[in-house]
C-alpha cells in the first residue's frame, strides 16, 4: 500500500526551512509547542474564518529568551494591517496575553497568490460553501494556476458534493506533480468547506518550479494557456500513437476551407488621344453611297454624240 506524506514535511530540513525556529529544554519544549499551535489557531480564526478575509497562508514563529517574533504571509496585507495598523496592534496585544512575553508582528505580502496552495484551497472552500458548482470551481482554479506559470496542479474535493446522499471524491489535475522529486517546489494546502449538508474537504497540490529556477509567465493570446487537446483515444493528436489518422471518418480532422479571395475587376476606359509610344490602328474610311461596290460591273455613261447617232 502507498504511504502518503505531506510534501512540505517531506522537504523540511532538506529544501525548505522550519516554520518554527527556536530552541528549548526538555521541560519547556512541550509548552512552547502548544503555544505555537495556539498562535496559529488565533491567526486563522481572526483572518481566515471571518469577513473580511485576510488570506493568511503561512505563520512563522521565532523565539528568543524574552521575545516572540510572528511573521504573517498574506495575500491581502492591507486587510491584515487594517487602518493605521489597528488590526495588527489588536493581534499583538492578544498574543502577549496568551504567551506573557513581548510579541512583535510582521506582515509579508505573497507575491503570487495564484500559485499558493493554501490560498487556493481557502478560495475553493469559500466558493463551495456558497453552493457553487464544484466541477467548475476546480477547473477554474486549475486554469488560473497554469496561466500564472505553474507546471502542475491537483485539486481533490471529498464529501457530499452537490448535496448528494452518498459522499464521494472528485479530482481535477493539470500538468505533472512529481511528489518524489525533492528538487521540485511543491506547495500543499488543506481547507474545509462548512456547508448546510455537511463538511467538504479540499486538498491542493501546486508544482511551481524546481528550486533555484524562476517561474515562466505564460503568454495568453487568443486561447487559454496550459490547456491541452486530448482526443477520445486519450492521446494528443489522435487515437493512435504518433497522431496518425485512423478509425472512422467522423474521428478524422475535418479540412477547413479557406475563404476564396475576391478577384479584382478591371474596367477598360477608352481614351480619346493615344498615349505617346503606342501604336494605334488607322480608322477605316467611310465610303459614300455613290461609290460602287467591289465586284459589281457598271455600265459606262453614254456620251451625247452617241445619243444623236442612235436617233
């Protein structure tokens, strides 16, 4: 049987850093661990479970002997900070009451929220709670991540999808997700949609790039980037390997008739005067009616002297 593990925990300490950085003795270790979990629960309840949503994707905690430094990675830093920093001050006071130490709060903006797995999971769960179509929601988020430059996306929703009586699991995937490759920068996010007919779980995997590489932005021109044409046979380019034409004529690609070009009509214009350098035919001379036609014999005119002799 396959033993599945979190992509973040699998890479922590090898390619990714720790989300809690501190050292404690055996006596204080358990208390510090519980405090970190309570800090994350407070931040999640304050910014991700009530309106307006701040979109906090990750919380980092650093401890010294007397101070605690909390860093919030948010897709909407303006909502987290609040007007004149009022929201951050309220959070700082609440955390100081919990821990009994001096707390400093920093807010860092997530530059690419479309490629953050946790933010994507929260967005999918929010739309499912509003009774949106789960298939359309999953497909739209996959296409948005691929257009933003991701190499692969996978979304799994499980529960009473669409209000059905039997719970089931639906998966939407685009690109590739190399979970066993430690060099692959793969984000993982989990969220829950609380609906009237039960809870629906959402899991998201996003393959952004390999560590040390930059994300390539895809140019969308006329069609959606990242989309692939898949034939009924399951392969790109046709039902047979290599993309050859086979099977009935209905499966073959139809030839697209190109529009015919309109022929330009030429109009001849008679010119009165011939241009210089051009030879023109001489106009035929008009013959008068009195002139005899060729090939006909005519009687010679009689003179007056001959007329007298005849008389």
